[in-house]
C-alpha cells in the first residue's frame, strides 16, 4: 500500500484525478484494518455456533478433584 501522500500524488489533481478525500480515506482505513475486522466477525460466528451443555452435577458428588483441559 502507498502512503496517503504517495496516493494523493498518484491519484490527485497531478495524477489521474480520482482521489476523493471522503471516499479514499475510508477505503484505506478499511483495507488497513481488514484482518482485525474479519477476525472479530469470525469470533462472532464461532460463538453463535456453540451450544450450552447441561450437566447433572449430582452424578459427580463423589469426585473430589477434577482436571479440565480445553484445546482450541
């Protein structure tokens, strides 16, 4: 990606003239933060798919210790 100054020089009045500040800054910001936004979207999708498990605790009253290992 070009810096903002380089993009303005290439696409501004001296260049091909397509630089529009309102649009271009938003698009550049969106492209810069695309990976974080996609990651957040994926996390939301994964949490929506998970189901809550109901466990009857009375069956495990004799257990004194337990080890829970969660792999992701």
